[in-house]
C-alpha cells in the first residue's frame, strides 16, 4: 500500500466536509498543515437552465457568513440562489397561521434556498486552490487503527496516517461505525419526497409550510426562469402515504400535491422526477474519541421539517475549526484531546436541544387528539401576535441568537 502522512484527514467532501477543509486551510497556511479530504462518490451533476438540483438547503445567515468567510458565497450567489423574506406556516388540521417577516428583525431576508450542487461546486473550486489540501476521490474507508495517530486504509489501496481524523461522511458514516461510536436512534415512520415543481403563481419570496397529521409539506422558493415560477418541495409523509404518492403518475401527483398545499400558489403546472428517502433520528452519544471527531450528519440526523440539518453541520464546522485554529496559535499538538473536548462542549448540547424541539414539533402536529389540535391552534395564534417573541424565534432560526 502507498502510505501518506497528514496532519488532518477529513472523510467526506460534501458540504460540511469541504467547508471544514477550506476553513481549516484558510487559517493554517502559515502552519503548512497537510490536509487530506477523502470522498467516496464521484462529482455531482451540474444543473442549468430550468433544470434544478432536487436537493436544496435553506441556508441561514450564520451559514452564509461562514461561506462568505471561506470565499465562496459570491460565486454561489452569482450562480443561482433565491433569498426568502417571509415564512408562512399554517396548521392543516385547523385555522391557525404564523407569519415571519424579515422586516420584523430589520434584515433584507431570512435566508437563502440554494441547490446542493451549486454550493458544493463552489467549495470544490476553492478546495483546488489550496496546495495543502489533497482531494482523494473516489475512495472509501475500509478500516482504521487508532493508536498514537490514526491509520486509515482506503479501498483504492492508499494508507493514511493522521494526527486528527474527522468524520464528515454523512448519516451512514463508515468512520462512526468502525470506531464504534454509540448512537441513539429511531425511525420517524416518515419518508421525505423531494422534487422541483413549477407553480402557476409566484412564490412571493416566501418559504411555505403546511403541517398535517401525516407530516409537513414545504414549498421552498427557487429562482424564476423565463418568467416561470419554481419551488423545491419537501413532503415528509407517513411511510405508507409516501410510498403511495411515489407510485402516482405525474398528473395524479400534481393533483394530490395541489390539494395538500391548498392551492396557495395556484395550479402545479409541472413536477420533475421525484426522489424519496426514509427519515431517521440519530444522535451520537459522544462526538469525540482520542484523535477522532464527528461533524454534521455523522454526529446528528434531524427531521427536515425546519431545514436545519446542513446549518447545524456548518455550526459544527465553525466550532471545530475555531478550536483547531486556537490550538495552532497556542502551539498545542493536534492530537491533544482538549481540542476535541472543547469542540464537543460547544456543539453537543445545542444540537440536542434542536433535535428535541424538532421531535416535539413532529409529535405535536402528528397528534389526532382534538384537545391538542385546539391547544396547538390557540398557541399558534397567540405566538403570531407576540412580536418580541417572534423576533427571538426568527433570530434563532437565522443562527444569530
């Protein structure tokens, strides 16, 4: 086997892993850190014209700030993004609604809807600009040995020795599995259907979400093309319903989707190919072992109803890169466990709070109790009238609290 030594090895070059590599490299040029970035898949397809990537992320202000600091936000914004200024949430089993407006916190927008491939392509270009980042692709981890350093074997025949191994390899993390990190996890009993749709009416720069007993439906605004209006949808539905929806032909699906969305944006004129994936709650009991850290979905999976998954991962990036930078400034060895302990103290509790809140929302809106439905609608109406509390919620959702 060919053997190479690195100071840091990041497994997974998706949005979180590539962001982490760039953030560390940006602060470590003077220190000449050698960074390996290992990715199992081949590069993603580029989507152009009226063809949108079905996978999108709702980036908060905090995530935008991180990407701007890396130096990729301008390219992302110049490629294709859609700012949303409002959020409109309503109870499909009642009459209550909540409206969040960026003007309430004196900003120009609440966040941006961006296609995954647009963000990733910009990050990959930035990775290529750093001479101290080595992208190894495609390659998968087959085994690892954790001693005075971590030795990682890849399926391409390479052997990596590293002082610090960071798992950013997603929900099915191979590093987490091999290193035997314990997790708490359970099935949501939902599948998420994602696709791009063309609507009759403009989306009004608004993120729309209807909560139903069978699961939430979100319409997320995309850029208009040639006067046509587009949204990305995430329909999280009970597994049996989701499977039925996936079996419908295009016209039947558009009809069911329009009814479920109460035709808020008129007719659904077109729907691209649908994709469905199961939803599972998963949280590592610890994010760290000596020489190893978990970030992003490798550490925590969350229901997509609030669109916070990638944003939580990027907050992990900010926290861990900050601790690495701090260690370099203070000449603390990268294999010093205090670096990882400080990272975990910053991130684990906050992620748990967010995950618990999302689980509570899912159960609250999934209840069939008439009393809970009445209480839920009463609470939503009261919240919608409390301007100061709404400001707190908006700032928290933007990652600025």
